[in-house]
C-alpha cells in the first residue's frame, strides 16, 4: 500500500515537473535573459557589450518606435467594432432555426484558419488591380476602390478589416454561451413590465454579458499589442511610410534584420510594461461596470 502511494506521488511529481520545466526553460529563462540583454549591445556574433540604459533612452527618440506605438493603438479600434459584430452574430445564431449549427461553424472557420493562409487570401482580396473587394465596389456601386495595402491612409483599416473577419467568430461563441446562460425569467418579467425589445437588450442582455465584455476587451488589447504575423506577411516592409508596423514588428526588425538584440530586448520590455499597465487599468475599471452575477 505504501509503495503504491509512493508510485502515485512519483507520477504526480513527474506530471507537474513537465510544465514547470517548460515554463523555466521557455518562459522564465528567456525573460531573465532578455532583461539582461536590454542593457547591452549585442549582434548575436560578438560578445554582448554593457551599455547601461542607453537602449531605453534611445527608445524615446526612435521615430519608428513612435509610429509602431501609434499604429498599435490605432488598431485597438477593431475591439469595439468586433464586440458589436460578434454580439449581433451571437444573437442571430441564438435563434432556434433549422441549420443554425452550420452557420455557427461557418462563422467560426476563420478563427481556426492559419494566420499566414488568411493573410495571403486577404492580400489577394485587397489587391488594387484585381482584388475581389475593389471589383465588388466597382460592379455594385461604381466606386473606384483605394490601394488598400499601398496607401498609408488605408493600410491600417485593411488590417482591421481582416482582423474583424478572423476574430468575430471566436467572440461570437463566447457571447453565444453567455446568451444561453441568461435565464428567460428576466425577459418574462421585463415583458410583464411593458419593456420593448431595445429596453430588454440594453437593460438585461448587455449588463448580464459584462463579464464576457471584460474578457473580450482584455484579450483583445493583449492580442492587438502582440500582432505580428499578418503584418509581416501582408506588408513585410512595414507598409508605406511605416504606417502598418506594430511594436512587435519593430522588435522583430531590430532583432533579426538589424541584429541589434539588446535594443530589441529593451523594446520588448517596454511592450510588456505597457500591456501590464493597460491590463491593470482594465481590471481596476472593471469593478465599476463588470458584474459577477
């Protein structure tokens, strides 16, 4: 009996050790290394040279860093747009009609599609000369579409449009689960009091989904600040006038194109601190509008 318990304990330690080792090797160790490297100048060939806070000081003067931050904050626009579309879709998919599960699957397919494949698809759709979007605008509205990926004013909306197409399906599932968890007694009581559809939506549905709103906002902000793959595939040079480059794209350029790993590490830590501060602000503000019941 005692040996059996020891065997169980051994297996338990074994299963726990795997994720712990994974975190130490691929999480904590790189985090510490990047923190040390952020105070050095290192080209990945010669030995790192200690430069103190020079990398952090240079971040404040770097115009590309400023543009990367501006572009990243600009793309946060897609979060409220995506929440509105996702909630609308969830309400439609919550109807008891034949074949609704097929439509749910169709809307969720972009979420599980590879980012690179989706980016290549949208590059074709947004092509100025033969893209499907411009062709649609001309055929249906006789409007000459913009150069989506070649115009500095349109490249960020292009990325937002692609992000909406690829992200609303995931949030739709969350909202759908939330809608199905709301008891019908709330709506029945509201109908007795004479509430119309809009009042039931704004006074019951929206408040009772506040926890999902909060989760979507937090994850949306973090995901936006970590955006990289779609930018690197669709506009590998950062777009015209660097108008599409995000912070992570800038970090990648300094690390693997300019081989300035110390500067890239400093920028990565700057990004981590920004995400941490924004997340803490959201948690603090959520006490005023997110309900636990």
